[in-house]
């Protein structure tokens, strides 16, 4: 392992190491069927004491993510392996409060243009055609969110409206466009509803909406899509569970 610097002074080091290892598993940088690196290697990589590494291992053992095999070493459990399979569905459900009781309606799939911000992020020339999806998600009998996805044509051309009736966009990108998801960034702010947003969310123009800009990168770091999701202010809930 390469040298890893942990500089969050608010969280104990053994928790940071445990979380870092789980994140490596989620990102595909550590195969679930492979033995966890030995204590000596982790001690050198993180620049901590052996006692700290052991505490991080005990933490993961207590969570059911690791198991020790006498004479062989420490390995990920089936519970940890499932983290890799569920990561994309989990991202959308946790960040956007998506439950099985919500429904999505794909309003359109079109070829069009975006703003300068869109072109700058996607790294394509200004004015180049993009694939644009517009969707409304509903819950409790009314609209919950309005989403606009912008993708370069070489990715978006493979995705049809029918795919988004069955899967989230992130799942579709991996399974249909055959792209491995890497980093996902969210920026959150409160804005005012335009006439188009107000119409789709059934709210008055200029009502406050929670706006989330999502930037999605591939595993190799290249940009995949940029998304704006607008939530009815009283239908969004952000939930974080700290272990």
C-alpha cells in the first residue's frame, strides 16, 4: 500500500483507518476476496502504531465486516462483499431519500445544448450536442423532485427512457453504458423555482427549492454526467448514520 495521510483531528485514528479500508473496498481498490493487508503493512502505510491498527481491525470485526482465520490472516466477510454490490443503489437511496414507495416518470430524452458550466465540466466543445434527460420523482401522491441530467453523446447515446423506468441513472450508467463509477460530488443550496421547475413540482414560481448539483466521474477520473435535482422543500430529508 502507498503512504496514506489521515489528518482529521476530530475523529480517532482507528476509526479513520477502518473507514478508509471500507472505502477502498467500495471503490474497487481492494478486492473483497483478497486477504486484508497484514498489520505491519497497515502500520507503515498509515504511519500509526500497531496498537492503533489493531483497534481498527477490532472495530471492523465487531461490525461483522472482517473475520480472522487461524494461520491464514484476516479476510473480508460476506457482509463486507455485499457493500460492493449495493453501493450505487445505496448512494441514491441515502442521498435523495428514495424509497420503494416513490415512482419516477421520464419526461423526455432529447439531444440539446447546456450551459457553459455543463460544457466545462464534461470537457466537450461549446455547442456540441448533449444527451439530456428530464425526470420527475413522486411520493405521497405528489411530485417530490425534478431532475435534469446532461451526458456527452458517447455515453448518453446508449441510454433510453425505458432504462430509467427500471433503474437509477447511476445503475444505468454502469450496466447499460458500461462505465465504472468513480467519484460523485454533491453541492447543495437553496434556490428559487423557475416557471419550468414550478410547473413540474406543482409549486408557485419563486418558491424555495433545495437544489443539488451532482458531478459524476468515471473510475479513471473522466467526467460522465452533471445533474441538477430540485426538491420540494418539505419533501427532502437528508439522513446520516455515524458509526
